[in-house]
C-alpha cells in the first residue's frame, strides 16, 4: 500500500470516528457507568496475555486482569470481546469496546487515531526460527517471514529487512503451523508472543534468537482519542497496581503458570484443536481427520468423541502431511470409530464435549458427504460389477458361437475331405 493510500485510509477512519455517536458522547466513563459494564478488547491467542483457559473455556491472562482492574475502579463488571491486530482500532473507534488491552504497541500512525496508556510491559520484536538458522538480521535477507499485516511488526520487517517477503497470519497458531510446514522461514513478533509460539513447537528444534531485535517497545492499553478523563483513569489504575505490588502478582501468576504444568501444558504446550474423522485408512486403527478448528501438533494426544459428544477413546496425532492429518487409535474396537467422530486436542473433557456439540452442523455435513461418497463408490462398484458380468456373459456367448463355428468348419472340412 502506498503512503498516499495509507494517509487516505487514516483520514477516512478519522472522519468516520468523528461523526460516530460514541465520539460525540460525554466520555467513556459516563458511557460505562450508564451501561453498567466495561467492554474490553482482548486477544485469545497470545498467552500469557490473553488466551482461552482449557478448563473454563473463558479468555484469561495478564491483559484480562489489567482490564478487570479498570472495571473494578468503576465498580462495574468486565466483559471481554476478542479482537485482532486488524480490527481493534475500528472496534475502539466505533464504540464496540471501551478499551483495548491486547498486546498493542504505540506507533505514530496509531497515535493519530487512538490514545495510549503508560507502558505496562516492555517487549522487543524478535524472531522465531529453526535452531541455528538466524543469528543476525543478515540471515533474514530474502527469507519468508510470517507476521501480522498492518501491525508495527510488519513495518519493522520491511524497514530492516527489505529483501524479505512478509507472509500474513491472523493468529499465532496458524503462523506456527506454517513454520513447521516450511511455508515460512521465520516468525517475527513481540518476544512475549513468540514465547507462546515456541512452547507450542517441538522442544530443541526451534529458538528465539537472543541476538536479533527489530524494535524495543512496550504494551499499552488503548482508549478513544481525546478521552482524557478515561485515559487518566486507566493510567492511575496501572500506577496503583504497580505501587501496591498487585501488578507484579498478576505477571508472576501468569508467567509462572505457563512455565509449570498447568496453563503451559493445556494451552501453549498443547494447542487446542478439533478435527472430524472422514475415513479410515488401510492401516488398522489409523484415521484421516479434517481439521476444523485450531492447529494440531504431531505426536500430541487426542480425545475421541462420537457425534453426540460421548467420549469413546483416546489416540494421538500420527502425522500431518500438508492438508492431511492422521490419528492413531489402536486401542479402539474395530469398526467403532466412524466418519463424523471427532478428535479433540488440548481441551478438558467437559469443554471438548461442548465443542463437539457446538460443531453439530459441520459434523452432520461431514457424515452426509461421507455417506454420499460411500454410496457413490458402492454404485460405481455395482455398475462395474454389472459391466463385468455383461462382458463375461458376452464373452461366453461369443466363445460358444466361436466354438460352434469352429465345429462346423471342422465338420465341413472333414466332409469335404472325405
């Protein structure tokens, strides 16, 4: 996008925001108190700042706790809304959220549209790649780098490594999958986000290069432009958390839990994913799975559910080859697992059951498509069998005629010879 188009786009957004009812209101504090709830935009794919708890199914993390502290200052409950780097500014400008706590950083273009709080976490933009492949910025020259379109990370890559090609991903899980498949050579994002990506990858195969930094910045809470009263409230809340030691407790809680066996193993170490069985394979106990949510990890364990959400067994991801994912369930009775059964990774049993039931329509489509395909194959087999039968009958008939004809020839020859 050219600089002129960028400026034009920014101007359009600013004009739209200026005429939006939220921009002309008395301010976010008054709106929140009148509504009786604070709506915060957070991420669900950036542990430990924002991610889905596998037990409760709720979005939790550092950013959620900081937003809740602001809500507590206003004596209202907190409601979270999932945002991405592409939509958080429009959501904020349109009044869909009151603030954004989603690992956002400040840059000059963003500062024209929204206001930013004090930095509550210092971070560096780094690079995640296979071990030993990136020791300096020069090693990234001409490489394919995964990042987020429109984010500061993209611009930093373009400025510092102009020969590199940027590949864009809507969430870190997809970027990790692309890195494993070799579709990109590296991922560039904030160090904290890359930490979550690294813990979802096979141990000792990937690393975050300590010698490569593309920028130094800090995560901040974003509010609507010009709402000084609300910005002061957010800043005073962050300052109070720091002075009382509560901020340290929040950070220690989430970073420690990710390093232990709890959140780390349930969310980052084993990403959450779900797929639907489409067919069995010639290898006994092995099934082809169609992923419909999340990113599967090779060798990870999965729980297997029938279409009604009943747990029927356990298995593991045997292999992932391009778009094909295979699971092994050798302990399952022969014929038990059928098309429409689900393989779920990274969720507790209750949450997995809810997930399976929520995907009822997709599962029914898979069952219908599989049944139709099976019926088509059976019809083709029957038609082939009928064709072969007709061909055999015709052959036998031709052979019979040929034999009679030969007999007649021989007889005729015999009589002529006599």
